[in-house]
């Protein structure tokens, strides 16, 4: 079995308290038919990051340098772009810093794209963390998750990483007695998602404080494969391959739409205004999830030769890009009398990587304000602060 039924990557859906335990079997009944371009690019960037990190662990032997990597083709057929390389490099540099600080460069205490089973969650639960490192001297387990996408992923109470931690503890024989002396550091590396804490952020937590999370994962995993499995709508519907066939998603969308459409007084108290705004936001998102689900179903029908009255499928194309290695493109330009090399200054973050003092960079750079927006506050920020 190449993919786990009780997948850590979906633990935020089925595993957390009140999660959608019906997702597990629904996803089996309606598997993804094809991988999106965004997912393919993420896979390619992960491949580069893993190669960089493995090279760093070997003293930078066969390191995938930029000139040799950008423009090359990953194992899934995707051409490596500058952005993919930069993201992978950020991830590899972060893991490398911890390797150098702890002196852990190999053995069973370092895992790079290494599959781990998590029997304390479920006998069918296994996954592949992007990287993990056990610093026995300081009794600290580091777990990394590299995200190339634009959708923000938080480190605090990251259920995918928590599922990985359970598996790593099982693999390294860190039981309920030994974990009293350990802390866990979950690090999210996400170069392209704007976040107030920057592209690399972490959650430090005592290992014993994760026991309740392990219990939730275990209980929900058992429920997921039983007749007690229950579908519950929420933000996770966005990526669920079964959202077009899920009564909970459909009912949730309709009910929220009806609630958002109901007449309300012009003057609302702050409390009522917050409730109404939340209903409208949830209704909009839930209907978007349903729309994307039905759209995928329509496309699948049309690809098989069926027709859906009132609709047709148009193939969209992305931004034009070079399909040949950059060196060949530059050489072509030189041959035709045109300089196709980039002339823009590198980014402040790239300059920082070159070793330029941060104070100098800050004097020459800025983070322009792009306006204010109302964002949801679920109390996680305060919980994270006070848990320290």
C-alpha cells in the first residue's frame, strides 16, 4: 500500500476533536482523479529540498546547485523554476542549521523523506515527514513540514505534524515514560504564503502535552473505519475529493446560505455583527467548496464523453514559461543578439542569504502595508503565547 488510509496529511480533517471522521472512507470511494499543477510543482520542489538536505548531511557532496538545477526536469516531469529552487533552499538551510547546531548528520536520529508508521494512532497510519531530527543531548525532537503552496499552514497544533511525531516516537521507542523529558519543535517552512511570523515558524511543546492529541487521533482513526464515522462540513471541504457527493457539505452550504440570506436588522450589536459576519464568510466558503466539487465532476463526465446541458469545458493555460534549460535560452538570446539574462536586483531575503547584515538590508528595504482586513480570531495565538 503506497498511501495510508489513515493519512497524516489529512489528520487536520479526520483527527482533531470534532473532525470529519467520514472523510477517510469517502476519500477512498472518491479518490482524486488527477494531480493539480500546483501539487505537481510542490512535489518537484520537495524533491529538490530533499536532495539538498541529504547532500548537506553528507558534507554537501553532490549538492544540487542552482545553475545545474533550475531548468532541469524533476522525476514527475515538472521543470524546476527559480521559485521552486528558492523554496527548497530555504527548507534545506533551516534543517541544515539544526543539524550543525546538534551535530546530528545521520543514523536513525535523522530522517529525510523517510516513511514512518504510527501504530499508536492506528495500525494503518503511516506517512513520510519531510524531515525530522532527534537531539538526544537536549532531549528535543524537531519535525519539519515544507509547504510550497500559498494557503497558510500554521505550526501551532498542526495535526499532520503531530501524527508524524506519534510515529517517530514509536519508531525511536520514546514511550509514555521517556517522553516526560522531551520537548517537540514543529517547524513549518512556507516560502510563498505571507504570514505575520515569516516563512519559517515553529511551535515548541512538551511531549507530554501532546498525549491528548495522540488520543484524539487514535479515537478518531478507530471511528473513521467504523459504522460510527460521521461527515462534518467545514473549511476542510475545500480539498475533499468527495465534497460533490457529501450530504454534510451540501446541507452545510445550503443552510449557511439561507442563514446569510435571511433579513437582519440594520443596526447590529458588536456581538451580533461578529456572528453575522462569520455566517456570511462560512457560507461563501462552503458554497465555493461545493462549486469546485461539482466542477470537477462535470469535467470528469465531459472527459468521458458525456455532456452536461448548459456547460462546456475550456482548457486553460498558465503563464508562459521557458520549456528549455535557462542556459539554452540565454545562449539562444546571445546568438540572436539579445540579452535574456535577468537584470532585476535580487530580493532582500536572497541578499540576506548571501551574508549581508540584516541591519543594512532593513535600511534599504521595506514591507509595504497593503491595507487592513478583518481576520478570524480563534484564540490560538493567545493559547500559544500562554502555553509557553
